[in-house]
């Protein structure tokens, strides 16, 4: 029998009722043997996430202010969950230990990680599963970088002797034994790490949505769900703003060839979105897989006749960007034009430095900067096999009276990237969606 690693997000474990849903889901399929919990999330709109409360507790302590009332909210939440589940777990003792560590000057990461730690203790007791503390096998280097292969070797050896386990997400340890966390949302990464170490058949990521949608529902009402997507397509959409899954979490399972299934804890009957290495057999009726975008970009356009025969021209333009401590997002080019797309926020304090240095290094005919631009990626593995996709896209934008400021398409033809003025951003997304998917 194969194995499934199930990671449950904060909304999936926000109160005792959600814990019961998680247990029901696990019992539906006996292959779901390793569980990775997040800290409790919001129970309602105005509620606070436990991790936010823990960060605030630490900050108040560091500032010499009263933090006890904030930590009391954390204590109450975990004691309520434990009581409502009817557990005899000594949660009061575990909370007291954390408060003692706070008084003794514990680190920020230790404090932040306790939401996952405590939720893991509760879930393990509730399920009757062994509890594994990630500090013992999720390893980081002294500089804070994740030690992938050491973790893989250690954790895979532990899991081969365990039929079931609860393994909290979000944290591990540094060489000195102190707690270190991933970035926010890092429980997704932990789940993928466990899936790789367990040689799982599937990594299930349970959250509060039915997988990915073909477009941002705040922009396109009733956007359709994506049933199947490849890791390459996911990378394109995640980079351009799709936020269901932590971007870094795909690498461990992608590397191991393990598919990821995004599921909804509140609607477990929904198949969600399956993320795979290669294309699945079913035909995509929409040609495109999804649309995603972000605003807040600037484009530096450098024009010079015969730049294509001027050896090192592109390198010198990027040298000016690098010297300013910036990294570029995209680099569309023409025969006599090179455009560098940068974050407007990062460019703003260094704009004059970058301009003067490019002028000095390249002596261009003209140099212009266009701010307040949005980038939109239309992604789909089926586009390469469907002639006229680009024509349909640009016709749709033209009919919506959207002025395209930039066009970029990778050689793989997996995506078409367009730059539009900020005020046209949402109209452009809706126009593309309606062209390929319909109303």
C-alpha cells in the first residue's frame, strides 16, 4: 500500500470542530499516514492567527512591555481546543514551559514555532499517532539555509520504522540546537519535505479552498477551478501572484517526482487541483491553464542602433542594475532595444543611480522609464499545440481597449507575458479570461 502525506493549514485546525474534520479525512483513506499540521488559523474574519499572536508576544517582551495578556490569548486558544476534544493532554504544562522560556530570553523563531509545536501535540494525542519534533531532523546550516540532503537522510531513516506520525510544520533547528523557522507559510515546505522523505505516492495540501482557480476571484467573478496543472505551470503562476501554495514548497516533491493535491478540508469530496510532473491525459478545453498577474513594475527601455553587434552591451546594462543592488524580473529585447523590468518599489530610491550608470556604460540613443505597470502571465502547456493563441489574446485586449506596453514569450511557449498600465490591469485579466474560458 502506498503512502500519502497530508499537510493541514491553519484554517483546517483552527478549533476542535476542524480537528474532527481532519480525523474524518484521514480515516477515509488509510494511506494517509503522516500528518503535518500548521498553527491554528482564524476561526472567523476578525479572529487572529496564533502565529501572529506569538510574534506579537515576542515583540512586546523584547520592548520591555507587558506581553502576558497577549500570551493569555494563545493559552486560552490551546486550552479550549484540548478541552473541547476531551483530551487529558497536559497542555497547561506545555504552555507554562513556553512562558518560562520567554522569561529566560528565548529566540524569536522559538516563540513563533510554538503554534505548530502545540498543535502537533494536540493532533497526535487526538489521533493516537506518534509525535515527532522537527527540531531533531529538519536541519538548517549555521547561515540559516536549509540542509536538504542531511534532512532527507535523517528523516527517511526515522519514517521507515513508523507506520504513522504527526510532524509539525514550519520549523527545524540550527547546528547549535536552537529553533529556526522557514519563512511565513513554511508549513507547506515542511509537508513537502516529509513527503519526499517518506517516498510518498501523493502529497496532499489541505486548506480552505478547492485548489487553484484559473484567475483571481477578486478580479474575475466565479473563476473556474484548475483540475490539473504541471509544476512548471505552477511556477509561472505562483511567481505572478497565485498564492494558494508557498512557492518554495514545490521543490522537494517536484524533485522526487511526487504529485501534489490541493484539497479543501471543508469540502473533502472536491477533487481539488492535482499538480504533476508532466501533462495528464485529459484534454484541456480552454487551451490555457490559468492567468495571474502583479502590479508595481517599472520598465527601463534602452535604445541604441546596432546594439546587437556591440559586444557586451546587454552585460553592461545589467551591470548597472547589479551595482545598484537590484535584480531584474524580465528582460524583453528587440533588435535595437533592450528592456529591463524591475520592481518599482526597489528601483525608486536608486533610479538616478541606475540611469546615470547605464548612460555612462552604454551611451544609448534614448533611455526611457515607464512606471506603474502591471505584468500578466497567461499560462498553459496546451498553447504550443494551438495555433493562433497569441492572436486571440491580443485581439481580446484590443477589443477591451487595453494598450499593451510590453510583450514577452519564453522559448518553451508555456506562457505569454504582457505589460499593461496599472489602470488597465484588471480589465486586461478579465478580457483574457473571457476570451479563452467564457463568461
